[in-house]
């Protein structure tokens, strides 16, 4: 089997897209990847609404812009945004970035992504595991898209509040009873208009992992006979 870590560690969120469409075969593969995700009790509570229609994507983009604009304006008023973008030295550039953020334009990108996928958790077949199941399916889709050379972004902010989730359901004509579906997120996919060359920096394992008990950061030494190299293990497997 190939090492999937290369695909996992080179993925990054993409929010700017070329107008080129996504071929059906690729879209099918992305959806297929979702289907194989792990799911509590094998309930498979995921349902997907694939949206290519420009008008529908515009509505989603507008929903995201309004919500994001008001959230970011609040952060701007609290000074958080200015702090976050302090490292941009050019004041004109910094002002433009801030405007892009607090206007909500930063979240409008469903309009330019050739495919948006609404991700719904069925509360009829699912259980308390619904958000976890759906998150596993989402990650599978993002990784499959990336392995195909496509860019994608997981978007939750614009559907996080129940009011915005209800608006999203209305746009997609999803049944609105509380017990039917939970809107988990939507995903934007397309061909990347390159934003960043590298993935965003991630914390090193040394800051994330404890060994044997919480707080222990040093890895315990295994007895010599228990140490098997990766190559050696491969050889044993083949025997
Ligand atoms: C649960 C979740 C919610 C997210 N919601 C949004 C969102 O609302 N808007 C957005 O632009 N990106 C969203 N993202 C993408 C993150 O901003 C992105 O994953 C993060 O900045 C790390 O960057 P990377 O994906 O390039 O590694 C979300 C990601 C996750 C996992």
C-alpha cells in the first residue's frame, strides 16, 4: 500500500478557484471516498447535496458573506483582527486585508467554486455520533479531492448557528423539521487558483503527544527485543 501521509500532509484549504468545471468522474470519486468513512454502528447518516448551479451557489455565498461579515466586524471592533494582521507591514495592504475580512468577502467563495457539497447528518438514521461520522466523511472527501489535484475547503462558520443552518436548508430545500437533518458543513471544491505554496504550519508532535500518562512528554524506551524496524516488519509480514 502507498503512504497516504504524503497526501494528508500536503493538503491545504483552498478558497480561490479557477472557473473550470470538475469532471463527473472526479466528483464521483470524491463522493465515493465519503461513503467509505468509518461511522458509529455503521449507521452511515451522511447525506450530500451536490450544487453546481450558479444561482444556488450565489445564495450560499451571500449567506456566508453576511454571517462572516458581522462576526468579523465584531472581532474588528474588539481589536482582534488588527492584532491578527499586525505582521503585514504595508499599511495599505493591511487595510485591504482587514476590509476583505470584515466585509465578509473572505467567506463568499462558494460563488466561485464550481462545486459546493452540502453535508447533512440524518438524525433519523444517525445517533449521537452524527457530527463525528460526518467529519470523517468530510476529511475523506477533502483528501480524495487533493489526491486528484483539486482544491477544497471545509466550511462550517456560515451554517454554525441554527438560524443560518435553517437558511441553508431553505436554499437547498432540505426538510426543516428539527428531527430530520443537522447541517454539518458545506465543502467548496474546484481547481486551485494558488494562494499559498505550502500547507499551513502545524504544531509539532512534541507539543501534542503524551506517553503512557498525561503530561509525560518523553517517549519510554522499549526493551530491545520489542524493537522491530519498519523494513523488518515488512519482511516478517511477507513470510
Ligand atoms: C470544523 C471546521 C470548520 C471550518 N470552517 C471554516 C469556515 O467556516 N470558513 C473557512 O473559510 N474555513 C473553514 N475551515 C477551514 C480552516 O480554516 C482550515 O482548515 C484551517 O485554517 C487550517 O488550514 P488548512 O486546512 O489549510 O490546513 C474549517 C475547518 C474545519 C475543520
